[in-house]
C-alpha cells in the first residue's frame, strides 16, 4: 500500500495505490493519475520488475484511478482490467492503439482473475459510486480493496494507520458516503454479499484501512445509512440564480 504519493500541498485528493505480488508476478490496483505515476513506478521496483506486471486493475474509470494509464501501457506489458461499461472509454486516456488487445473487460457479475499461483476476486460494487464498479478480494491476505467505499479524508501517516474503531468516526467519512454512495438499497445488497467473506482488513482508495472491530462497525453503519438519492428532493433540482 502506497499512501503518500500525492503531496498534501497539491490541489488533489489523497489517494492510496496497491501492489500485489505472487510467485514473481504482480498486479497494481487503482494506480492513480500522473501525480502518482513516477513515485509509484520507482517504488514498486523494490518488489517486482515492471516486465513482470500482469495487470493494472481499475475499480472504475475516474481520473484518480487510471489517468496515468498511457504511461503504464508504455512502460509495462500489463493489461487493463476494468468493467465492461468502461472498457471502451478507457482508451481515451491513451495514445491511439496503445490499448489494442490489452483490455480485460469484466462483466457485471465479476469473476476471478488468475495471476501468479493465486486468484484475485472481482466483486460487483456497482453504483458505489460508479455505474460499473468493482471491489477486489485477495483470498490469501483476506484483504478487501473497496475503492471509494470506506473512504475517510485524512493524509500522510494518518492514512497509513489502520483504524480499529469508528468511535469517533474518521474525518469526512459521513458526508463522503452520504454524497457518493447512490442509495441504501445498494449498500444492503453489497453487505449481503460481503458478510460471507473472511476479511482481515478493508482498504479504501482514500484514507485509512479498517480492521478488527472497525469492519463490523462500518458494516452496521452502512446498513442504516441514508445516502445519494435517498437524500435528494425537489430543492436539489431548481434553476440556479447565483453567479459563480
């Protein structure tokens, strides 16, 4: 996990990037934009050569997820793994032809992606917050990588430190989920799926990982959370009067 590749002084959101290595082969999860590419590319060489990188995996297609895609397609033989909804849009991040025959299009129901001598589980997480969205479960470490679910708005060492409790709630977690998660219905469907997993740690793309009691606390909080369209009303859809 790489937590501090975006400077706190930069006008950009803090983001985590992840590298998994098994039997000398690797995958990068949500590698980020151009602000993170140089440091991530150099640092990951401690663990794996770029030539052994099998996949760049994207939970969805936001710029803070894969805006650096062109550089990964140029510097490694990796294929991009992304929702079938975004497979035809992702090439817009790259020079013409760079992604030809290098995109693994994931169907809505997800699947299990083989690399090294293991598999990474691609779990449906649609509308959390993207239309085509996936979370990733590593059955060896029991880590669940959750993209924009579980986000807190912290930086630096605080983002690298796992939380064992959500009392108090970490900075920004409540308003972020109220705005970015689409509805409580979707949260409940997701919870029904993941509660059957053995999870050692839940790791979002922004902010601190959750472990131990914090995981159950987070699940219980999501189960009751009104968010997204649950909170929208006529007052949110009016002709604007203010100049900006």
